C-alpha cells in the first residue's frame, strides 16, 4: 500500500491506537522510539512506521520531533499582550511567522468582561541563556504596537503533555491516585559539544526520515559517531533536558478529511492562598484532562491568579464540567480558591521556540538591534 493509499484519519482504529501512545507517551530519549511506539500500541513496527509517515505527509500529524524540556535550556515565559483590535491580526502574524522565539500563539477571549480580558493575544516566549525575556518582549511590544504586556514565567510545572486522542471520552474528575510531580525550572548549562548534538536531536523529522535507526543520519549531520551521539543524548536525558519523542496533531485546524482533533482550548486560572501554590498545582496536575499545569504569577492584571493550566476538548460544556470537578477537588483538599476564570482559545499557531544563542543574535542584528543590549 502506498503512502497516499494509507488511512490517515485520526478516527481510523489503527491510527488511533498509535496516536494514543505517540502523542505523549514516549518519554526521554530512546535509541529506537518507533519500535517503542509499536510495542506500546500493539501495532507491528512496519505498520506503525507506515501510518506515522502517511499521517505526517498528509498533515494529520503536524510534526514529529524529539522535544526538549526547554525550561531547563532557555528562559521562558507565558506572555499576555494588550493590543488594539485593529492591530491584533497583524501582531498574530508577526509572532507566528517572523519571531522564532514565540511558540504557542493564541488569540483568547472570555465569556464575559473579567480582569485581564483586554489581553487578547497570548504567547509562549523563550530566549537563550544570557538574554532577557523582558527586553525581547519590549522589542516585540514596540514592533507590533502593543499597549502593554504581562510576562508570567513558570515557577514550577505540574503537567506537561498533550495526548488529545487518549483524552477523548475522559470522565470529568478523572485523576491519578498520586499527586502530580513537581518539575523545577532551573537552567542547565551545556557544552558546545552538547549543543551540537542537541541541535541535530531536536530538528523535526520529514516523512522519509522515519526509518529504522533514525538517529544515525542525525549523528552524521552533527559530525559525531553514533555512539557519541547516543552517549550525549542519554546524558542530557539523565540531566532532565530531554522531553519526549512525539507526534504532534493539529490542535484546532482541520486535518485530513476536514476532521478536527479538538475544538476548544481552555486556559484555566485559579487564585489560591500564598504558600499553597505547590499543593494546589499538584492537585490540578493530577487530573488527566490537563495537558499543562503550572504555577505562574498573573499579578494584579489577572486578579492575582497563580495556578494556570490548559485543557483541550471537542465540547465546551464538557471542558467546563472538567473544570468544575477540578475546582471541587481542590476545595475538598482544603485549598481555598479565591478567584477563577477561563480564557478560551481561538485563532492559534503552535510551533517550537528557537533557543539557539546564535539564532537570537542573528535575528536582532538583522533588525538593527545590538544583541548585547538584550543581555539579562
């Protein structure tokens, strides 16, 4: 069967079985990630590889790549932007297409006028080690004509995964028996040799590159032997730098056959008492619907919220039922919720943020800015 004849719908039972694993279940660095996807999904390796290649070629899968825990490699922040309505679309386009350091770019709205609802554009932003998030954000503010921005770096992480397919049909309140782990955001310094391997490791795969021993070509591109490549990658994984090998689906945009993997992207906000942030984050993060959960300080612009999280789904009312179950559970755990809100995602673009110092310097020099003036 040719790639063009291979089923590429997420509704196909074989594809769904593969995707339930390949979206976010292959943690760390593996020498043969495709074989592990096959093992966990119960689909033979040849079929698993063929289906992933076909879904990638058709656009059902947006990208295949080894993710990094970029919070360990670069300074990162969630940034909310207050931008005049007439400039909003142009700002979205610039962040999406021209700023490689902006990752998730989402236009959000609330169901009513609430604290912070004038902040319509939300982005994730990363800058390489040694540079200032705020200074780069100031550059972006001036360029897109934003009136204000709020930078909210993560103090701690409690959930970090996607898994849209395996979350379908999940019951509100479904959660793990154990509290969510607490992930630190401490920056890890790398050597030049480690950056060389990392650059080859994190690059997206094209369909034709998904073959047995897929890392051999990357080792050659990095100019190192396969054993050296494996040794560095496994060392980075042991140091908490490597995320997962993942097949990313479109969050909202239609895929093959005009199907949508998910329709609603909800950013939940909670304000909990100071000193209870980690307790609350671990309770929120244990809920299976949460793709992301973190401690971020929203400040007065967002009425002091300090726990945030993201959930996706096909039905808005179901997502609200999930949030109501989380609210009830947090209160049952003895943690007061002083204020809560939901920001709904609309137009969005999802891409990995660049974290290379060389790329950052070149970007600003090309725009007449001395990168040394953006040092932290």
